[in-house]
C-alpha cells in the first residue's frame, strides 16, 4: 500500500494544560500518529512515526515544538515503517535521518522493530511495563499490553491513553496475525486497561468506525470486546476454545 502524501488531519485540538497532544491522521490504513510532550519546554515525542515523516516534522515545527524522541506501540510496518505487501512505508529510519533521537520500545518488540525498519538496535531504548518516559514536566507511563503482538504497549499520559492497536473505538486489535495471542489480549483488556480511570480519554492507533472520540467509560459501556468477563467465552468469541 503506497504511503499517502496528503497533509495530516487533526482529530482534536491539544488539551488546554501543560500537556501538548496533537493527533495526525496519515496513510491509506487510517493510522493515527501522535505528537505528545510539554508546552513548557516545547519538546515532544512522536508516537508511531510512519507514512509521512516530513508531514510529522512539519506539524511539530508549526507548533513550535522540537522532537526529542519516538515511542513505538508495536512492530507492525504501518506503525514504524518498512515493507508491507510489496510497498515501502516511511517510518523510524526516515525519522532518524531528520532528527537524531532515541526510540523507546517494549523489550519484547525490539527484534521485530529492528528487523522491519532496518534501524540499529543501538538506536532503541528498551523498556518494561510500568516504565516512564519524561518530556519536560510531562511523564508518559508505558503499559505492556500483549495480545496484538507480544510487546504491544499503550501510553498513559495526564488522563489520555494512546492505545495503538490494543484498543480501538468499539473494537480491539487482531489476534490472528503472527505473534497474536487471544488469551493475552483478554488479560490486557481486563487486567490492565479496565483498571484505568473511566474518565481517561482514548486515542487509538487507527480511525476505525463511525466515532472519533470516547472515554474509557464509553468503551466500558459500548465496546463488546471489553464486556466478555470470562476467558473461556472470550476464546470462543475469538475462534479459539479450550
């Protein structure tokens, strides 16, 4: 799938606080790329840098922000760049050509990210669930949420959840791709995300479906994938029984 050269589209304005948060909708797979950082220090991180690196860098510059790092939710090419179905998607390698910054990844994704992007392992900073990455006065907490991939992670920051392909508006990530695990996905949804404050604002990795904004309370109420309390029922729903 060829990368889109269309300008990024904002889904929402940045929160009125010390947090800087800018969503960019890029590419033919309707990926969200996020800029998250500190208004005080004018520094930000790029979450899932892919599809149009020039547009991402220009968006930060237009807001007077300096990119000081990258965060990756998981190793799939539409989120970090690489060859997919015979087409090359811009990603982390192209970002590093523009700005020399550390790339923060979950340690279980490091090999996959290095393989699909061609980025050197020395450029990657490995993390465990519960780690924090600070940008000025803003702290981003890394939540390990395996299921879509072994090292999928979400980012919790000042009441906002950047959920990658773990949780979508009214859906969740696929578990039938290589590395996917339905049992781990159930545990991530119910053991990690369901424990977060219900007022947390959701920011997924793709724009799927008819809505463009929701809190976790909305998803706890309306998302069918968050309303299967028994693992056995979940495995049957996802096509894998005992």
